[in-house]
C-alpha cells in the first residue's frame, strides 16, 4: 500500500527495470539546482566585482533593498558579521553613495539603513543584459507553465530559508 504523503515514483523506465522515470527526473532536476546554486554564486561574485564592491557589500545592499527597514545590528546579525565589520561595510557603502543611514523613528539610539537610488540605478545598469536574457527565457513559456515555475519557486524559497542562517531576516509570502 502506498503512502499518500510520499510522491509516486513507481513508474518504471521503458525497459521495466531499475530506477523509475520520475526518480531519474527528480535526480536530474536536483543536479540542475546544485548547478544553478553554483552559477548563481559565481554571478553574485561577478556582479560584486563589476560594482567594485565585496560580496559582503553586495549581500548587504541586496538584503536592505529587498527587506528594507533594517538596523545595522539586524544586518550584522543576519550576515553573521561583527558590529565592527558591519560598521566598516556600511561606511564603504555610504562613501560609494549606495547607502543612507537615517535616525530610527522609534529608537533614538539606532539607525535605519536605506539603499540609495544611485545604488539601484548602478545595479540595474550592470544587470540589464542578464535581466533581459532571463525575460527572454521566461517569455518562451505559456502562462500555465509560468504558474508552475512560480509555484515551484514559492515552495523552494522557504526550504532554502529554512536551511539558512538568514531565516530570521528573509520574509517570503506564499
């Protein structure tokens, strides 16, 4: 009797022997996801280099831009950096015109970090060709296929977050 909570991978390959077709597909997709992770990291490193910043700088910019309203302490905790290191990072980003530190509206001892329009424009400029190519790929899919891709990503992101020490920071809406 099959367990209803487990995926059905009982289909056999064309010879009727060995690993199921579904299991092989899952293995291929898992392998592609690992390759995607490596390629994504390589892209992030390249993006940071083209923006003349460190990978930590880029991670900070992306976190603040994506999740907003972060204090330096929150950013330091979530990037697993010391307060001294985060201060140096924020100084670099502010000097480059990528970051603004404003007084916290509810805690006069703290600050709120904001990404500047200059940073957003620089990142968009550097990423424009990449974004264009991604859109070209996505435009090849039907609306139904895009919904499947969106559903997959909406289910995958929380799994990544669950296994990440950034989970306190990352907000994801299903």
